[in-house]
């Protein structure tokens, strides 16, 4: 997706405002469509995921969720790369993940449970005080985002594994409950991440020339 | 993996624990040569090096950050002493062990019942990535320290007096 303004400016810094705005927009859209999916699932009642007799609106919303998730992930990962590159370039020393690994850790099994959080926390701190970033106090937003994100992903994963192994009525009931819980917790996870992206974007924009 | 340098003096040390040849610091605060302060947190340091890191120690400190470990791997004092020890060696061995055990597990399960255990594959991938990071970290830390060997000689040169 062309964001237009994530080009390098001045001292080689990326202007995050365009990518950040797109990322926030897609994260909010993701939160909205997850809330819609939960609402439809609760209104449709048990069996809403059934292939033959399930809810058609739910199936359409699920497709929308997938599309927005993929688009949102691409833009967010681009933003993460640029935000991490910026804190390296404004003089923060001793940072853990490189810009590439700030993105790459999301794809490494097991490590994806913690390392992306470490990378985001460092980006947050170094955006505030690059020279002495380790003493900067982190924000509770990060902890809450990561808690909801992990919980949502784990419940979704369990639901997926259960569904692919067993399709009895009893198991499908668990699958549907877990899916609703996963979607419901994805709402605050997305909104919190949108807030984090917004604050870091604003914080980093002060280092741009002319700001 | 990244390495960095701090030129300055240790002002304050807060050690968490020291055992098994490794010291873990909650924080170390430096007064840098340019007058500013910098604090590093959660630092892992080998005991040999930790013995030299006392409040008031002054010179050049060499830091690394790799995977989920940060630490100090080298120190050159203003009086000419030089210390080097990378503290991540145990983790490298741990990743080799983790990789070997999980590779054996995956092969065993494939041969016995034809199933690929996803957890085994995930842990094997983690072990490979972790090993690459730790061994690359050790190499880069050593290279950084060795390439800066001129530091001690430079500070021992008598200052040119004006006039």
C-alpha cells in the first residue's frame, strides 16, 4: 500500500505520519470489524460457524476480518521498521532488535511471544529520550496491548487447532466460544496498538527537520 | 545484535545477583566524558569483568545487546588495564542443546507415526535463530573490542601542554 509520506527526510529519518495514520486507521477498522463479528456471533447463537447452516453475515465478516488483518499487518510492520530505524538514527545506543528484527521477531515461533514486545518497548523509550532511553519509564499501554494480543492469539490458535482435529457438536461449541473470546479481546488489542502507534509517531515527528 | 561504547566513569552500580561466574546488574549509571549521564539496565557481565566494574572505575566500556541479553563484554581503564569476557557463552550451548533435542524429537516422531510435532519444529527454529544470534553476538563483541585496541595507547600519551 502506498503511504506517500514514509520517505526518508533530513538526517535519514522516516516521516512516520503517513504510515502511522494508515496503520491507526486499519487498526481501528480491525477493532470495529472484530466487534461486529462478536455481535453477529452472539445474535446468531450456537452453530454460527457451521459450514452448512451457519450464519452468512458471520462468514462475510470473517472474510473482511482476514482482508483488513493482512492489510493492517503489512502497514503496521512497515511502520515498525521505520520507527525502529528512526530511534537507531537519532542516536539511541544499546538497542536490542535491529529495525529488521523488530519486524522479524513476529515470525519466529516462541520468540514471537515476547521479543516484539521488547522491540516496541525500546522504540517507545528511545523515542522519548534517545541518549538515556533505558531509564525512561514505559507506559502501561504497552503491557495491556501485549496481554490482550497474546490472549487473543492463543485463544484463536486453540480454537483453530480444535476445529481442525474434531468437529463434534460439543467441540464446535468450545470452538465458537473461543472464537468469540478471541475476537472480543482483539478489539482492545487493536485500539491500544493504534494509540501506541499514534503516540510514537507524534513523539518521533519532533526530530524531523522543520518541526 | 548491536555493540556500543561508553566513555566515562561508573557513578553508581546496583547489582541484582552474582553466581555461577555471571553477575547480573539491575542498573549501572555512567558519567560520560561529555558530562551527560547514561544508565544501562539489566546487564549481564562475566564475573572476571564484573570484579573490575566498581564505582569510580573510569575508561572505555564495551557493551553488547543480542537476542534478549544485554551486557558489558569489555573494559579498558584509563590506567591501562584491559578486560574482555563475553557473557553469552552459556546461552549458545543451551541453544545447541535445545536444537539437538528437538531435531531428534521431530525425526523420532516422523519415523514412529509419521506426524510432525509442531512444538518440536517451533523450538528447533527458535534454537537455530537463538544460536545464530548468540554466536554472531560473540564474534561482533570480540571484533569490536579487538579493533579498538589503540584506545589504551591513546590515553597514555602525555597531553601536549599549551605554550
